[in-house]
C-alpha cells in the first residue's frame, strides 16, 4: 500500500495532460521571467517620467512598500532630484504608471547607474 506522500505523487502523475496555460504559468514563475519583465517595465516607466537626460544617469531598481528605489550616478543630480523634482516625479508616476502603486521615491548614490541600461536586467 502506498504512503500518503507517495499516493499524492501518484495522483499528480495520473492526472493526465495539463492545460498549456498552467504549464507556461509555472515555467514563467520558476524561471523568474515575470520579475525580470516587471523590472523592465518599471525602468521604462521611470524613463518616460524622468526624461531622457535624467534616465541616462539613473536606474529604477525596485518598488518596496510603495517606494520606488532609484540609483543615481552623481551626487549633484541626486541632490537636485531630491530637492526640486521628487514631488513632481511621484505625481507623474502615480498617473502614468498606476500599476506600480508608487507613493514615494527614494534616491541613492550609485556611480554605476549611468552605465547600466534596460538590457542589463
């Protein structure tokens, strides 16, 4: 007689063909494709809102608890973004990329931010 664990495994093996959408969904989750695409979409949204010049010197990293984390290549630009543009950027992100549910932006200095593009994700 099969143990409960083996019985469950056998039942899963005996259930037959699975729907393609279920298999693909599992594959996407296992390989992390959705997360990488999500980061790309976040970076695209940031580039649209920040503009070409700022986007070239920054990189949107992730959203944690509604706060967008952005790497900035220079301390001068970081001070300018925090002091003059933060509120405006948050407002634009809320309207142009509501799917990310961004409530605030946090900037941090990272000299490599200017060298990495969308293809590095």
